[in-house]
């Protein structure tokens, strides 16, 4: 009986810590995102999808946040990794894209899943974050 009680206590502590970490991650995400919009005032939003594939040709289906490939919307239009130029490109578009990718790279797969969920598309605006269902293969 003592083992069962101590394991229940450990699980409870783990869950409490997980919630604290999640709240801190969300807070850090929101604060840093606001800084990006201040740094790049022409940026209207940035977005990415994250999901666990339904089928993976026999391999294990593993959750992935596709935050390495965001889509960024500015007053001049929308761009993504296909319209991102070289690493040395000094244009405002390239600087903005690199800054968003670097920002998103600070968070790990588990944080993304815990913060936003699975099978979703996340769009970050200066004043809010929208999480929508994402349909995929």
C-alpha cells in the first residue's frame, strides 16, 4: 500500500510541475511573440501546422510541430520557406523570416503539443493566438 501511495503522490507532483512548466512556456511564448511584432511592424501574423501523421508507410507515427517552416503574412503579402532567400539576404522579408524561425526554434515538440494540441494550425497575431483544426493526410 505504501508504494501505491508514494507513486500516486509522485504522479500528482509530476502533473503539478508539468502545469507550471506549461504556464511558463505559454507566458514566454506570448511575451517573445509580442517582441517580434514590435520589431517587425509590417508583420501581421505567422503560422505553422503541427500533427501526428495518421499513416507513415509502416514507420511509427510521431507528432511533429512544423515550426521550422512558418508562413508569415505581412502588409505586402504572404511568404514561407519557398520565398525565403539566402541566409545572407539583408531584405526586411528575409530578416523577419529568420527572426520568426529563430523564435519558434526555442520551443520543443512537447511544448508545442502541450501548448496548442495535435492536428492543429496555429496562427499568431500581435494580440492573440488562434488554434484551428488542421486536416492532413
